C-alpha cells in the first residue's frame, strides 16, 4: 500500500509562512523521485518544486524560487515544503507526488514523471 498524506495547509496572511508535510507510507522518500505540485481553481496543476532520489538536487518553478524550499526527513519518511513570503497567487491545493525507485540526478517537473499522488492540502493566502 502506497500512501501520501499532506498536511499543514491553512489560511495565512500575505507575507506569511507555512510548512507543508507529506507523510509517506509504502514507499521511502529517499529511494526515488519526490515533488510538490499545486492547482488553483480554474487552472491547470503546476509544478512547484522537486527533489531527486539522493536529496542532493532540488529545483523550483520560477514563480516560487527563492521563497519555497523542499526538503525531507528520512527518519520520519516525510517530505516538506517550506513556504515563505506567501502571495495571494500561491493560493491552491498543494499535492505531494512520488515515483519510487527512480534514481536520476535531475529533478522531474512534469506530472507524467510521477506515479503516486496525495489528496492535497488547501493553502489560502489573503490580505
């Protein structure tokens, strides 16, 4: 059984911070491809950030680069997304994605490069 459960999403003021968590079971976060995506109402799901299997390479969408940071805790088998300087346009459902066993050095940015998905957690940024 593979399961990804996101948490941490909530209502936050512009300029505030949130830390999203993705607790994984049935797979190991350090053994494959992991990433975060988001989808705002009426929009396509888009890549936010990702980390390769080794944890040594991360990559972010231009819209969040410098504000968001992806990381993981192998002992807790959990992936994180630290979100700082939040803007209203960051409002979306954030989903964790994984593709276990993929050991490439680059970070995958496309939906089809991931196999498993969480249900998502809502992040709302307002003034």
